[in-house]
C-alpha cells in the first residue's frame, strides 16, 4: 500500500465505474480510468507509472457515484496527484462544529461566476443572499486552484476560512470540487451545503419555468459528489417538469468538460466536444439550461441556433 494513500485496495475490478467515465468514453483505455489506476497500484505499480492516468482525470466524480464498493475515488486521485507534485500536506481532519450560529447564508462563487457580473447579480438577488466578502473570495479562488492540482494550502489559512463558514446556517457553493471539501469538514446536520443549481431549483419561479422541451445540464461535480442526496432531488425535478437532464442510465451526471483545468490536463484528458456529443446524442430539445457558467459558451458553440441560458435566468421575464 502507498504511504498515506488507501482505499484503492478495495477495488474488485468490476468495471462499473468505467461506464460513465468520460476518459473511457473517449479513449477506451482502461488504464486511464480509476479502475485501471487501482488495479495497477494493487499490482505494485509506482505512482510515476500511472501519472498520465492521474493527470488526465477531470475529477467529475462519475466513477465514485457508480462504485459498488463505496470507494472515495476522487479523494484517492487527488492524493495521487498530490504525491506526484511532491506535496505531503494533509487536509485538516478536524470536523468544525461551532455552535454560535447565525441566520446568515452566503454564496461562494467560482472564477467564472465572479466574471459574469450579470448572472452573479441575478443569482444573489434571486436567492436573497450576500456574496462572500472580497477577502473570502480571494481565499476561495486560491484554494480552488490548489485543490485541483493536489496541493493543500497552509492549515492556518484553511482553518480561518472554515471557522467563518461554520457559523452560517447555509452555504451555497458554485464549485463542486470545493463543495466536496467543505462537506467533509463541516458536520452535515450543522450547516446546509448546497450546489448553486440545487439552491436555485428550490425556488418555485425557477422550477416552474422549466419545460418538457428543455435540456437541463447539471454541474456534474456537485451532483456526483453528493449522489445519494442529489439523485432523488433532480429526478423529482425532472419528473415534475418533464425536462431532460444530462444523466446516464445509472442516473449519474455526465460532465460537459467545462470543469476541465488546462493546467492539470494532458493529451489523454477527454475533450469537451466529445462530452457534449455524448450528452446531446438522441435527445431533442428547444432550449438548454445550465447550472455552470462555464458551460454556456461550450454549448452555444456546439448547438447553433438553440438558446442556452443559465438556470438563474429562468426567473426573468425574458426567459425563453
């Protein structure tokens, strides 16, 4: 077993996790999947020998949602990425539980949402929640870049950030990977942690604006990391509105590729064009609704002549 990295030894090689894996769908190379990495490590492979596989992963979590053994596949891949980058720091294991609660809810944006001022203003207005203060935004964007490549920031910075969050009753997070870490460190029954799309879909004005002719694109990382809770919620939304979603037969969210970080990818990283073809294949729709700002441009380029709107725009008078 690799020092500080465990869980991969539980993999039995069933291959279920390869079915929704975007790398498998585009390469059909089993070594580039989590199952391939796990079996290689079980056979004694060194980390450097699976580097291409580790770097190619887009951390969408589709393998984790499908795993019959309950393996935390994304956590393991991030630890492997950290080991490759010679980063030996560990995530804080303390679970924060400060009882001095407030009624406050805040939005933690990602870089794309911050840059889209119109959608950002619309989102905070609809949810009636404030944006994290400037210093928190700076810390957040720094943390997101660090997590993506497997590096962990100084514990003091992360602890101070979490100490502020733990006093809130609800936190809405635009980035699914960061939502994963916050959920791991803040007790589930203490602070409600929601993805941005889920928070907006709770609003009747948003849900009621969805149509059977819509294709709704779920942000895959946020959904897949919280699969057991999110799957019935989104299934109910689809059932009530009739809209289609980017879900496969296992009800796992197919990523568009909008979450791909070019700094960590390599030639084996799946292309967003291939992912979008997979999502659109066999589906008919008059409009595309997305949760992630990054997906707007990708889908507009892929489907000319079809409106692509952010989920927050559904509440507006000009929603198509």
